């Protein structure tokens, strides 16, 4: 089976870099420093017009976890519909209950909406905050999810490779398993070989300075620290190429 590289992009420019670097698929977000939030439809439309690979759009209204209020869920459904109508090839999403169990009703509603448009339903790394990975995977399969993005419930996917391998062995013929977090050109091939998965997800992150981040000593808009305090993150064309070549 062909090995697939999905690049996590936070902007239109990121998406162009991913495409030029040879990525097979894009996950389109905004605010990657918060773990990825919903992108604008303008960003999606520009991306779809410029690239020839599938674009999965994130639907996530805020940072922190994945237990959403009624109003947040209402916004997420509206955003998903808008993104699907704007050309998204799929939606990445995830709803959990307070105890880390799957919010079955909301996930079912989202999957049903996505499939009405004939697109892919991708359960994102909310999976790594779930109460029981095996029960959750069984439920997602029953609900009709197409793919799950996971680090194997570890901080980084290579650290969670044992669980990823178990999930692939047990469920890989029923749902696609996409490994992400900490994946790069130095470890992607080994991760695939060790787990049996055929697709990985990477940010291929680099930094670019914006000198206006911190000019006035009393005002800063920095979200990074140290040497990158005046920078913002973006996809590196070279890192995408290295990752693609490595597998």
C-alpha cells in the first residue's frame, strides 16, 4: 500500500509549501500554536484552487480540550457545513464527554453531515485524550468514521508506537489509522515499519521572524519563547521534502 504524508498546515502559504514539497494530503487549520483551530473559508478556497491534493479542514472552535458546550457544538456544525460547501475533502473533528468517553451523539451528527457531502470524517487527536482507546475505536468504527489521527496516547507518536501497532493490528482493516505528533524525517519510516501503518501526519515546522512582534518594551504579541520569541511558525518546504524522501 502506498505510504502517505499528511502535512498539518496553519495557512494558505503553508499549504502551498506542503504541496510543492510532495505531500499527499493537507490538514488545514488556523492557530497551530493552540493545536489547530478552524480555518477560514477564504483560506480553504484559495488552497483548493492552488493544490491538487486532498484538503482536510479542521473544525475546532477553541484551544484546550474537546468537551464542548451546546453553543460551541452548534458553531462547529455550522462551520463544518460551510467548509464542506466550500470544497473541503473532509473534516477533522472530535467530541468528548467530561470523563473522556466519546460523545456519541455529537460525533454521529458530524459524521452524518460529512458523509452527506461524500467526504471523509476524520477523528483528530481528541482520541489521545479518550478514556479507553480500544472502546473508543470500536465506537468510531460503528459510527462510520473514516480515519483516526493519534499519537498512541503519548506525547509523541514514536513514544506511543506500541499502542499504535496494537490499534493497527486490531482495527486497521476497518478504519484508517494516521500517526501524528513528533513525526519527522528521522523517525517516520521506522514508525511505519514498527506499527504497520501506512500514513503519517507532520507539521514540518520552521520559524519566521516578524520584527513587529515586540517593539514597544511594554507590549508583546509573542507566543513562542527564547530565540523564537519574535517569530511565528510555518511549514518548511525543505522539511516536507526530507520527510517525503525519508519514506
